[in-house]
């Protein structure tokens, strides 16, 4: 990557994770009228989602859709934590004299 991080297949090889991120900003006007560009991209996404599904699969997800649905669910009903994580949070709360929410116990 641009920050000399590892690429996908090598991310967790070696002693360090090597995760890197790149953020960039591009003016949509460089590609034409923004509303037309957005409409064009929406048609592409809709076309992909409406494509023939692989055998045994009922839905095609666009990039980030599963994460967006998980966030909506978490905001609505909370985040499910495994018992080890609950215990760790309760331990840290106790160590720092912070009341432990009963939901964690």
C-alpha cells in the first residue's frame, strides 16, 4: 500500500499485522455533474445486486451493505458480547472503581 503496509494476502504474516489505510478526496465535478454520476453508480449497484445469484445464495450484497445492516441492528438492540469480553470489561470496571452495568454480568 501507499503507507508501505502489506497487501491482503500478507496482512497477518510475520510479527506485525501490517494493516494500512489510504484516504483520498476527489471532487465529483471532475467526472461530470455529481447528480448524474451518483445516478450512474446507483444503476451499477442495482444491476449487480439484481444479477443472477450463485447456487445456494439468495442475495448479492454490495460493498459495505452487511456492515451497514449490522450497525443498524446494533444501534437498535445493542452489541452482543461473548462472555470472555463481558468478563474483561467487568474486571476493568472493578479495577477502576466503575460500576459494572448489570447487562454485563
